[in-house]
C-alpha cells in the first residue's frame, strides 16, 4: 500500500515562502490645498501637497521636508521605507508649486509665472514666505484621520530640496535661514547666471560657514545655454562647499537636465542628510582668510539691546568701548561687558573716535558741531559749521570727517587741522559714510554707502588728498541696490573691515573682499576693536550691540603710525 506523506510536511515550505517576502511598510497619506494668501509674493496662487507618514501621532512635532515644484512621486515611498527602517525621523513632506499671478481673463491676458522670480532669485523672500506664511497655513490643516499637523520649529528637524531652479531655491532658503533649514537636497541645480545664482560658489568660499549639510546631483549632459553650464556649475558648487568645510556629498552621472534622475539617488541623499539626527549639521571651518581671523567656537555675544539706533563705537587708549544710541541721544560705556550710560545727552552724537589726547571726538548732529568730550563727560567745541557723519582722529591730532547731508549725492569730506581749522578736501561721493586711515596713516579710506565702493586717497602733508580711487570692491546682496557700507576699521595687518548690509566684509590691502562675517540679527552700522589687547570686535547692529573675540588686533589711529607687511598680490 502506498504511504501518504503527512500534510504537515508541506506547511513549513509555504510558511518559509511567506516569511521570505519583505514586510509591508506602513503607508502614508496625503492631501492638497491651494494657498493664495502670500504678502511676500502678493497676488500669487500655488498648490501645496502634504504627505504624512503613518507613524505620525498628531502630538509629537514632526520633522519637515519641503520640496519645490510640488511633491514628486518618489518622496512618499522613500520616506515610508526609511522611516520604517528608522534611517530617518518621522517627517512630513510638503510639496510647494511656484506662485502664479493668474490673469483675470485668460483669453485676453497673460498669467504671470513666478517660478524663475521666486526660485532663481537670491535673497530671503522665498524663505520668509515659507516660514511666515505657508508652513503656519499647513499647521491649520489636519490629516485624513483628523490628527492636527504639528511641525517642528527646530532647524535640525527641517530639510528642503528640489530640482533645477527648485534646487537653487532650496539652497537659497537654507543659505539665508540656516537656523530654520539645515539639510539641502539639490538635483540638477541651476547655479548659473539667470538671476545671480552663479555667485554662490564665491560666497560659499568667503562667508563664515553656516551649519548646513548638502547633497548634490548632476550629469555631464545637463544644460549648457545662455545662462551658463549646469554641469560645470554644480561641480564648482561642490568644490566650493568642500573648500569651505561643509558636509557635502554628490552623485555625478552622464544624465541630462532630467528631474527623474533624482529618484535614483533620493534614498541615499535622505540617508546622508538625516544621518546623526537629531544632532545638527556642523559648520565648516571656512577658508584660510577666515581661519586667520576667527577663533573656533568663539561666536558673537550680546553686549546690550533695546536701543533706538546704535552707532559710533569707539575705543579708548585703555581698550574701553563707547557707543552712541543716536535715537535717544545717549552715549554708553561698556563696563565689565555691560553698557552703562556715560552721557545722558550726547547732542545726538553719531560717529566718534578717541584722539591722542584721550578725549572722545564726536559728531554732534543736534548742533552741527564736532565736540571733544573729556574724561568727566564735559564737552568743548573742536569744529562747527557742518553736520558730520563719521570721523577719524589721527595721531597728530588732525581729523577727517564725512558730511553726506549738505548736498544730496555730492558728499563732502572735511579735513580739520589739530587747531580746529576746517576745509573741504573732497566732494562727489553719493553718500560718504565710514572713514578711517591705514595703519601707517598715509592712506585715507572713505565708504560710499550708496555704491559698492570704498575710496582710497593718498594723504598729503597739508591734509589735502590725492590719487582718489574706487579701490575696495564690496559684495552687494541681490535684494539691495548698494552695499550700505558704513563704519570702517583697519587691523594691524592692514586689512580693512567694512560694516555693510551683508555683514562685516574684510578686505585685503589690494582691495578684495576675502571674508564676510554676518551678525546675529542681520543688521550692522559700525565696528571697533576693543578690549585690553584690542582683539575684540564690537559691532553696532540697530537696536543691539554685539562683541566677538578674534585672532587679530585693531589698529587705532590715535597711536603712532606703523607700516604693516605688504599684501599678497
């Protein structure tokens, strides 16, 4: 009789086959809505798509990934796998399309397409739209099963990405607001000359590094058109990021300008960008010029706040720092790191410097005078008859002073002899502002705020000026019409430090910006070197004053002149 095999022999085989299948990962859900409430980009309408992972509980703030040009189909499946494998945190993905100002009658009028304006343009406008308008609007929504949307506000919990113009848009948002977006995914990025994006590789090398991590993708067959060469531009971006010490990774291939290529590298990119989370990406050490200036781990410190408008930081021979609150007509002295009122009425004091006699020489805008304040806070008139803006006092007791107010776009520069006799020694600058001299006191430097220039002059024995030259070439932010150059100081190596809208721009003697150091609140009017060793930078920043210890020492014009080493040309 034939022997029958037990049924149980076959059961393990079926069970093993089922176990060999990959486990199902929890599926996310999505919803979309129209957003038409922007004041940053007035009149625009855009579509917002929100993808929510299954692991989101509606209570714990979720990490955020924002993608430009909407939400590609590969984002959700990639996030599902990586979140399930705990290779990235629970993250809500938000796809945003570019804005359109739609025509009232599409048959008779054109719609204005904002994609290039919003995406290719530099500056913080798009980041502000996301942070102040769109993300709060997302948080007003709920998931399909009724959970409230709660998004994390921590920069380490936020990533942003896109393709082509959407990629440079993502990078710009993180570059402008690294406190809000710390991880960037960029595929076939448009870092070319469409709206100024070709400047990024240079800015990355010059700016104090930001806490960003960047993944780049591009191919050899990408676009090469009137605006630039995408393939070369992306490689230049990568080399600049590596040069400045950023955490960066790239994927190069032989592809073209095809957004679909992102799907293949997206999982690797997300694993790289979210590695070590929740630890925040670290800033690089920066270029050699920056390393010569900045002390690792030594950042800006708040000295004082709550002022109307701070200006005129000045350092005494003992290293004490004074500054003016122009709006309240008061002068403060920094004592043990904190401001103490020194003058209850500075006569609307503005630019000021100490002289070799120990007195504080200040432009008193309220009286159109140059006042010399003694140690007891008593003034005497040193010169009058014009409304000075900023001044410098030389070792011989002479003063150079800027007056941009008397004639619009035709500023005057005054020379005031040690006896108080004044004469005009230059005219023609649009808005003569900050002023200082080289360490050897043979060259005068004057900032023209309404341009991107700092002028250089040769000082003559009688105080007149010769060989006027547009010499220092400053960086101007894309959103600005000019540099806003204001206060000037030299360090003892001959570098010129310039207070601008973009931050402290530090130039070599040859007139080139080597380094750019932003301030914490994005404002800046003037600076001075203070402290016992003259190695602490004090910066007046609108309603606040900050300080920062650096590796170099300031050069004070009240000291005897000395010749620094020549520049490397």
